[in-house]
């Protein structure tokens, strides 16, 4: 019996060692988003199988041009023989399937999904990886090119999609860092009418327009600019670098320039690819090749250390420093064999070193980009530039934000009145109501009486049909339920009703007015959506900057407060405070005039952001540093928020050394 078991065990091990490394593929084999992925992957697999890595490598491809993405993803997730999948092609697709891969504990490696939100949403899980740095890096490179040319103004024209939104999210950020005025950010629908959008981008006569558009749309922008005789120069993003752009633009493409991801020239990938295929590679060919290297390396590590999760196996595979091998078939095969034996060599990719952020698993440290130009009907490489997922510099508070003598009317402050308002509703705006609920909880914990806190919100999220746990609202993933019924209205309010409330008047929507007086300390905390010079209210209603500031001025004249802190958590929030010059009033916001604010704490089960970065950072600092001043709160929040520039406006003030507790404690 013992001999039988021994033979059986040996037979099982022999059978197991003969099983292939099966790698799923969720990429298009045709259509607009095809980047010749399969040709590159098959070339890589054939070469590694010839060299031998210890097991055969087998691709399990599903053409996402033919099979609906979610069905294709479920097929691979449900296949127990597949633990690693290469895909998806686009950021929109990656966002849709990533939560399911994380829940299934299977690795997803995308060569070409470059949204800036991917690492912010999913990196902490360790299951979503990519071989190209996000378009945040590309945005910075484009702005740096303009800065080096001495550009003073630029506009952004972008496709309204997950792809285009990254450029929208970061163009203003890097323009501010580079002292370039971003005159406008204009969205357009892919494949739609572009003339009106082009006119809007040109309205303030910028020196350049950054165009984040795919081939045919990019060509149409060129044609419109030519037909209208506009002199503003254009610089394109990587999506324009296609044959479709050259064909659609014709002679107008000559001289067009842009930026695209590429391989480090020192790897020799261009030479090897051209030798095999007889042509130069597409933008993402090297990164597609690297996706296979990562996939097989992770599988080899799982075999060597079965106790590790796929996420830990991948992290180990990219952290090795035990010898270095080349990216080609021979070098990669040797590295994989080393990993199977338990060692961790330093992996090299076709695009360059496969090095990843230790605190952002799945996000490459560096991707190379090429600044290209169309010459003689073809794309010519100009300059090669390394791009990385860089954080913003810490810069000092702008002196122009504060002027005058006294931030507040002197004298003892009276009772604290807190007004917490969210102007949005519906499930996709979860974070706005969560920010309000979190602030409400913070004030209660700091001794503020519920009678002194007024919450104006529809509060439809806690009992939404989308909410898996009715009556629950979260501000942190895995945190406690922060929902405490406190709203004074469960129906949408108009901007006029809100203004009336601040002025002490009731309305059919808000049945009472704010009861404050000349000794009151007043906190006004608002969350929702905004645009340049307005805050959104339901049903296409807007509260404009002029109407808002007129209201605050009237409150001051009617002596409705002694001191007032206004906190606005909304995109383009600074635009509501520019020019605010009222004694006793300080205005803080998380985003400058041209910037959107960013979400924080993404929950893969709810598929929603649980907070905004500015709100979360600000409240964390208040809790951690309760003795901080308003000046200190601003400076610390400015340093902590990533992705936008918090602003403070304090008319008639140079001294902001009043304690934060004045507005957040009883």
C-alpha cells in the first residue's frame, strides 16, 4: 500500500509539473481598440516555449470585440486553471471588471488602461496591475514641454470618457505647478460634433490646446482649426498616434505633434520587433510583451511558494534583486526558471525595468514616452522622456490669497452654529452625503449639540435600493456606520431656498431660517458638484458666485455672525470664493478655479467613492491636531491632498492664527 501511494504521489507530481501555465487574455483582436495585442503575445509565448521555462505557456484568449466584456471576464474568473489574465484594453473596461477580479483573488494585468484613477481605486488590493504608467504622467510631460517653450496659456480639449477624464483631472494641477494659465477645459463626445467644442477651447485665445482625442476626432480638430483659420497651436495625446489619424487628416497632419508611451530605446525592443514583424511596433507593443512576462513570473512564484496569495506572489516577483536577465526570450526564460526555483531575480521588460511602487502595488515607477511629430506622412520620434507617477511639490501658501489686517472681528465668540449642506443626490454621489455625515459625527464627538447643527440633504443614499445594507453609510472602507438621521429636508432644494435660509427666512423647502446673531460662530460646510463660478443644485439650478457672495455680504451687514468659516468641497471650488473680502469670513476649498476635486476611499463592493480627498484630509487633521490653527490646518491639508490645490481666501486678513476649535468644537 505504501509503495502504491508513493507511486501515485509521484505520478501526480509528474502530471502536475506537466500542466501548462495558462494565461487568460481579455483583449480585442480587431476594431478601434486593437493594438495588435495578440501578435505580440503569441510572439512572446512562442519564444519562451522554445527556450523553456519549466512548463509550457498557454494563452486562453477571448476576443472582447466579439464577446461582451463582462461575459468574457466571468468565463475566465470561473475557470480554476486560470489565475492570471492579461487585459483589459481600455480604462473603462478595466474599471468594470477589476472589482470582480479582486473578489476572485485573480490577477489582472493591463498593458494599455492608463486612467489616473486605477491605482487610487485598486492598488491597495494588489490584484490590478499595469505595465504603463497612468496618463497623469503623460499630462505632466505635455505641460512640461509647453513650460520649456515659455508658454503662458493653454486650454484642454478632451474626450468625455474615463480616458479623457484623466487629462481633465490633472491638466489644471500641472498647469498651476508650471505657472501656466489653463484658460478652459472643454469636453466633447467621441465621434460627435466638434466645432462648438473647438470654438469654446479657442475662446480666450490660448497659445496651445492640449487635445486628448482619438484618431478620427483628432483629425477633425485639425480640419476645423484649418477651416476657421485659427493660429492656436495643438499638441496631441497618445490616442491620436494612429493610422486612422494620418488617413483622416491627410496633408493637414504634417507637422502635428504629440506624446505617447513607448519602450526605452536601450532595451533593443524596436530592433527585435522590426526584425520579426518587418515593421515598427505600436505604442503598447512593448507593454503588452511585458504583461506576459509579469503573468508568467507571477505563476512561477505561485508554484515556488504555494502559500502566497497571487497578489503577494506578484509583489515578490517584481521586488527581486537576485541577479539580472534581459527581456528577450532567452533572458526572460532564464529569469522564470530562477523564480520557479525559489529565487527572485531583477525582472527586466521590453519597455524597461519592471519596477513598481512599494506603496502602490500595480503602478510602474517609470514609463518612457516619446515626443513625436508627423513628417512626410508618418510619425517620427523626436525626444524620449521618462515619465513617472510623481506627487506634487509642496509649495508655500500664495501671498495673494491673504491681505489686510484682521481675519476676524475681535471679541468673544458666541454659540457655534454649523450648517452642513449637500446639493447632490443619487447613488453615484455617495461620497457627498458620506462627507456630510462624517462631519456631523465629528461635531457631535467634539461636544457640539445636535440642536446647533443643521443638515440640509436629501439623505437618499442610506435607504437607496442600491445600498446592500439599508440604513448604513460609510466614510472608510471597513469602517463604522456613520449614518445618524439628522436632515431637515428629504426633498431637493433650490438655490433660492438655501439663500433664504441663510438670511433667516423660511420657505416651503426649508421650514425655518438660520437663527444666528452678531456673536455667533458660524461653520458652513458644503459638498456637491461645481463648475467655474457656480455650485450645482438639483434640476439644473445653480448658485452663482455673485449670488453666493452677495448673500454672505448681506449676512455680515445684518450681523448674523461674528466670525464665519466657509468650507466648499466641490470641483472648481475656488471660483466661489475669488474676490470674497468680508471681515470675519474665511473661505477654504479643496480645488483651485480650474481643478476638479478627487474622490478618496473607493469601496469595490459598493463601487463608489466613500469620501472626497480634501474633506477626508481636512477632518483627519482636525482629529489628529485639535490644537491647530486655521493657517496650520490649511497648510497641512495643502500638503496632504493629492491631485488638487486646496485654497484659502480670507479677505482683510493676514493673521489666521485662530484655533480650529472655534469652528469644530462646542
